[in-house]
C-alpha cells in the first residue's frame, strides 16, 4: 500500500511528538504487558504491519479508553518503524472512512462506527420530551 506525502508528513509529526512524551519505566512495563497480550512478543522496533494489525484488533476488542489507545499509539510511534506507525495511524477498523489519527484528534472511538448524525438525533429526542400532558 502506498502512502501519500501528506500521510508521511503527519506520521512524522506524530512520531516526533511521541518522542517528547516521557514514559516512566512503570508505564513502559504496563504497555509492554499489553503488547505481549496482543501477541507482539518482540521488540517494538521489529514490528511488522501484521503485528500492527494484531495490536489494532486487541485494542478494538478491549474496552479501553481513548486515552489508553492514544498512549499505546504513542508508545509504538517512539520505537516501531515509521511505515508501521503510519499503518496504524491510517487504519480504519470501523470503516467509517475516518483514519485512526483523525478519530483520536476528534475524540471519537476509532474502533466503533459512529454515525455523525447520531448525537443530533439524540438531542432532538430529548427536545421533544418536555411536552408533558396533564
Ligand atoms: Ca474510522
């Protein structure tokens, strides 16, 4: 799969930002445990796209917070090969056409399809409610 220059540029930006995050040894161990559970029993620097897919599946299957997903992505971005990082950032497991990098930025769940109109529908339901009949 070929990536556009724009994707490469944004991936490099994520990687350079991630490298400024200071993970404590405790945090590193915590995330390393998660990687092991996800089936990545090797150095993050040796990750392949297949490993990235396994990791995404594990994240998708767990009911983890967006913060956790973002931290995992950061942790991977620091050490994994850039093309693997890019593979993760531009994955779209929920197939809504929005890549993971943008879902996280928008505060949306990258693993569950969210219809953009869902919130508006909920609001209109609430708006109708106060019509109490006496
Ligand atoms: Ca998506």
